[in-house]
C-alpha cells in the first residue's frame, strides 16, 4: 500500500504537468510553423496557469502567445500581450517587425512610426545595436 501512495501524483502536480505539456506542444507546433495550433495550446496552458495562480506560468504563456501572434504578423495582438506583461524588449521587436512589414507594403508613413516606436523602446532598455538598426530603417524611409 505504501508503494501506491508514493507513486500517486497529487492533483496539483498533475495540473502543473498538464500546463507544461500544453506549453511544450505549443512550442513544437510553433517550431513546425503551425501557429494557429501553437496558439491553441498556449491558450490552454494560460487557462491552467490562471486557474492554479501560477504567475510564472501565466507570464510564460503570454510570452508564447505574443510570439506566436508575431509570427502570424498579428502585431496588434502581439503588442497588447507584450505590453500587458511588461516585455519592453519584445514590444520593441514587434514594433520593428511591424515597421518592416509596412515598409514592404510601401506604407512608409506607418513604417516610420512603427520604427520610431521601436527605436524609443530599444533606447529605453539600453539596446544600442537595435537603436542603430531602427535609425537605418528610418533613414531608408526618408
């Protein structure tokens, strides 16, 4: 009987394992380029993290969702998530990617605004190389 007790996992541990498995499935689908499936699994991991009050799990799930939306070029959703969790570097990167996308669509005014937003955030977090990249992008739009 004591063996059974030691091999039984407490319910909280099972829930935490499910959270981690959903996150890993999301990562696998993201790696394969199946972003909608990845988002589905990241949302499940987020739901579980919120249910059990796992702040680290919530943060990780939101980062994963923001990245997946970024890959889908759903920049507004990504920006909202990055801002919500205070990921200023991720927010800057999303603005930079949005600027490049707008430039490719020849929407130069929007591209410049996005690049300037990225530059300001990169400068605020002390990323000089990225600031220089933004400066080049802005100059190329002039």
